[in-house]
DNA sequence: GGCATATAGTTGTTTGTGCAACTATTCAAA
DNA sequence: TTTGAATAGTTGCACAAACAACTATATGCC
C-alpha cells in the first residue's frame, strides 16, 4: 500500500522544508544579533570540526550532505575569516586536513548555546515524545533517500 | 522546563534540515530525468499558482515563505521559461498579478505525480500515525518561529 | 490639494548549491 | 614499471536566498 497520505498543502511543506528553514533563519538572526559574523552553513562545518578536527574535505562532504565544490567554497570562506586552516596530509598529498583556529574554538560555546535556545523556542509546547517520533521519522526519510 | 532533548548529532540534523534537503534533491532529479526543465523553487511557485492564479507577488511571498527579491527573480526566471506572465493590476498599478501559461498548466499533472512518488519513497516503511505526528510537530515548529 | 507614510516590486551585493569539467595524486593490474 | 581507473580537490556556470537601498504607486491626514 502506498503511503499516500499527503493532502496538498502538507505535501508542499514537507518538500520545501518550511520548518527547518524557519529554524535556520531564526538561528542566523541570533548569530547576527550576537555579533557573530558567520553563516549557518559555515557554522554547520564548524559543528563537525568541533567534534573532530583534522578531517578531510571529503569527510566534511559526507558529514554535512554537501558536494565537494560546496565544501571547497565554505572552507575558502572560513579560511578568509581565519576560522580554519587547510593542512596538506603527509601520507596522501591529495588530501587537505582541516584544522580549527583558536578563534573558532572560542565560538563553540556561544553558538551552541544559541542553537539550543533556538530549538527550545521551536519546540516550545511540543511534548517530548512527539519530538522523539518526529526525529525518528526524519531520520528514516533521510536514510531512505540519501 | 526547557525542551532540551537534543543530543549533538540530532540537533544538527534538525537545524540543517537534512531530510527536506534529501527530499528536494530527489524530486529535482526526477524532474531532470523526466526532461522537465524547472527547479524545485520554481515548482514551488507554480504549486501555489495551480491552486490559485492571478495572485500578486506579495501573496506568493507569504505563501512560499520567501522575501520579495526572491520572488521577483523566481518570477523573472519563470517568465523566461514562458511558464508565467506578469499582468499589471487594473485597480492598483503597484501590483503584478501572476498568471500561468498553457505550458505551465500542462506541467501540473506530471510534476505532482513525481512529488507524490518522491514522498512515497521517503516515507516507505514509516507508519502512517508517525507521519501524522511528524507533520504536526513540523507545523508547530513553523508556527512558533515564523 | 499636498505631503508623509506605507506598500509592491526591483536591483546590487554577498553567500551558498548543484552540476560538469578539470588537475593532481594514488592505486592496482597487466 | 607503466598505464588506466579511482579519488581529492578546484573552477566555471546557472540558479537561489538574504539584506539593503532603491523606484513607483497608493493612502491617509492636515
């Protein structure tokens, strides 16, 4: 049986991702207001580098679900902002390993706090068990299509 | 009590909208494969015009959650593709009313079928009641932040 | 009527994305 | 060991989004 349960207006929202657009826009405004001069997309790279730095651009592609040119340019811009640096790998000279600068390390705490705050605003009034189900569904959608 | 229920990796996915990105990308590929020469963003405008044409660009802004310059340029590109035309309003000469061409009317059936197909692929294996809860949560998130 | 203000839409600039085509390096098989 | 395929990254191009600054028209108040 096809899972054909979308009325017109709902189909639209699911495809265009209005909810995540709204979240990203709110977080971007918080960054701007706080005087943090980075974009959400740049932040999403830093996010993975805070977990583990010294990874390759290809690994950043996989982690952030972007193609290689997108990562090249995001790293370009992060380098211009003095937030990361490319270091050629010793063992494989095709590879750039990406490292954080001190300046980027300082950003972690503040930006993560604003991200948490944004999600709390987004999920205000939503019961925790429904949030769990929503996360689960979105993960399955991603796995089904990636 | 703050709704502070996000582990690190999950926070990331929620903010960046990996699921809706995956859906949009899959649908775009289906458009390309079918030889339909439009972008998802252009389709999202047509989507609202199929429901009701002759609306203003401002109404398209509200419907699609985009700003005015974005709509100006999407309408520009749709006009270049001969899919819509701007018609100056008789009663208020500031307003452009947007109408579909015959060519655009023909696109509706095919593209909507591909959209349904994409969502079915995305939601394969997801029980209907969980999909309902997910839709509900995303709607609340949007309402909380818009 | 005339002027301030609001509204609809456009243009310029920066940033990001996807695709295709390209270079450089590595790897593997003949 | 050489040569062809795979992999990592870059560049060019078209399209899209956000913000600010702009033009044109409409509205409301004196």
